[in-house]
C-alpha cells in the first residue's frame, strides 16, 4: 500500500513537472503584446539624445563665452545660427531648401532601388554575371561619389538629370551588393525545401530568396540611401545653377561664397537632421519589423 501511494505521488509530481515545463515553453513562444510604459520610453529613447544635444550646445556656447574661439567668422555662436534659421523661416525659404534636396534624394533613391534590386538578384543567381560585373560593382561602391559630378555635368549639363545620374551611380552598387550579400547568406536548406514545394524560378525568388535575404538587403538599402544622400550633396555643392533651385548643398556653398559661417552651420545642421529623420522614420521601423519577425529583437 505504501509503495502504491509512493508511486502515485511520483506520478503526480512528474505530471506537475511536465505541465510546468509545457507552460514555460508556451511562455517563451508567446509574444508579449504589452505596451512599454511611457516613462520607460521617455527615459530610454528621448532623454539620451536630448542630453547629448544639450551637452553639444553647452560646449559650443562655452567655446564662445570663454573666448576659446572669439572669431565669429570661424565659429558662430548658437544664437547666430538660430538667427539664420529664424531669417530663413520668416522669408519662407527654410522648407524650400529642405524639400528641394529631399525630393531629389528620395526620387533618385527609388529609381536606384528599381535598378539595383533586379541587378543584385541577377548577380547573385547567375554565376557568369557575377564573375563579369561583381568586381565592378564592388569597385564602384568604393569610388567616391563626388568623382561622378564632373563627367555627369559634361554629359548631361546642369539639370536634374545630372543630379539623378550622380545619385544612381552612388546608390545602385550599394543596393545591389547588399542584396547579393543577403542572398549569399540564405541557407541552402531553404532553397531545397522551396524546390520540393514547387517554388522554383520567379516563385522561388519572391517566396524563398527575397524573404530570407531581407536582413542583408535592408542593410544594403540603408547604405544605398547614405550614398545617394552624400552623392546629391556633392552634386549640389559643385554644380550650381539658378534653374536647379537652392538645395541644402547649394545653401552650404552659398555660405562659403559669402563667408557666412552661420549659413554654413545652418546647412550642415539641416543635412544632418534630414539624414537622422529618414533613418528614424523609414529604415529603423523597417529594421525593427524584420528583426521582430525573426525573433531577433531583444528588449532590455
């Protein structure tokens, strides 16, 4: 009788342990949908960058106040730059500067995306094409984008087509190489499983290769945008024309020509703000979504 009771207790204990193990595994697989408290978001996401900006402004103002740099032609004060911002705002030209460059940059990037994506797939999937133009793409990616401005001006003249040509030459290699890198990292098992299920040719490309290569492809897109933005700024600085309007690069060059360091700093700050805004509004959410879909987004 005692042995029967003991075995029953053991069976009950084992059952409880198994139930607890199953519950623990279910908890690991369950996606936590609870929203992060605003206080946590504020302290982790907002306070650090605001603190960094405040420190930079404090150091900047200290250099002026303690006469470390007392020549305004070399380093304007934050108040001078703010005055330049206020003047551009009152004249209604501040958003014109931004929109002129952003519209060109985004349109050029979309065209580069339409060209670089099929080119990257072709290089990644066709051995002959990879051997033929793969090294050329890598070389073009390492070539400074400013080198394309003089020939683009000679070939196309001072117009928007020249701007887009420089953007494409800077962004397409990065997008294509990013996709090639992503495809190279696709496990062969995925491809074999896709072929077994009938996903061959274009079906395999769209349903197996592209989703699996998405992290590398997204990294190539981010780098492609950075290259296209820098290429556009170089083109606007070097190639200036009244017909092209005044973008951020041209604003920077105007500040240099007039020896207005406050205008130069205004242009630099606007270029920086646009770059940060594009990353925060477009690429960071895409990256978080991709990582979350793969279970790689770890919340600390």
